[in-house]
C-alpha cells in the first residue's frame, strides 16, 4: 500500500505546497489590512475619448478642476471633495463646461465643440467623450500674398493665428 516516492520528488512537492500556502496567507493578510472605504466610491481615473489635437493632459486637468479628481469620492448621488460637496450631475455638467474651454497649448484656440462626461458610480471611473470641430473656429492667417508689408490689412478675426506657422 505504500507508494514509492524518491526523496528529491518529495522535496519538490513539499516546497510547492509551502509556496502555495504562503501565497494564500500573503493574499489574505493584504486583504485584511487594506483600508476599508466607508466613505463611498473613490474617483479611480479619467478616460478621454475622441480627442485628436487637444492633449489628454489638458482635458484631464480641466475635468479635475470640476471636482472629479483623485481624493474625491462618490457617496450615493453626492460627490464629496476636500473643499465642498455637490451632486454628481452638477459635477458632470461643470466638467463638460470646463472641457469645452480646453485649448491647444500655446494658443487661444478651443476646438472642442461638444463634450459628454459620465461617471460610473460603481467603479469611480470618469469617461470623457470629446468632439473636436475646427469648422466652428474662425482662424485666419495673412490675407495677402504680397511681400510688401505696407499693404497688409489688419485681421478683423477674434483669433489671428496661422495654422501653417
């Protein structure tokens, strides 16, 4: 009835068993010592979709200014930040306004025509969908092709930028 097992096989099996038990113990201790989130669901991150020109960091910065940032948490329908408490729907509306004001760095050009901000209240992930539309922006460059600078007209545009440089 006894099985013949070589000594080196027995040592390998014992080491595997010890590693599995230690791994399970470490996972349990890590779970037991983790901080319990009694406050609500923390804001986990910001996902930006649909942008081509405006950098993601610029959009994220503006979303964070609306209160949807690390350190804030959602308790029911209320977003609690370190400064104030406001409804999540109001924070989403503020974030949409701030995202529309995002500009191309170094310019005053704001090509974002529309934005949709949604907060997943279960995971704390903020999703920002951006629509960039350059047809709504009045961008003008030099109006003349003459090399004589005395005949150049002043631009009547709000934004006087040349895309070509």
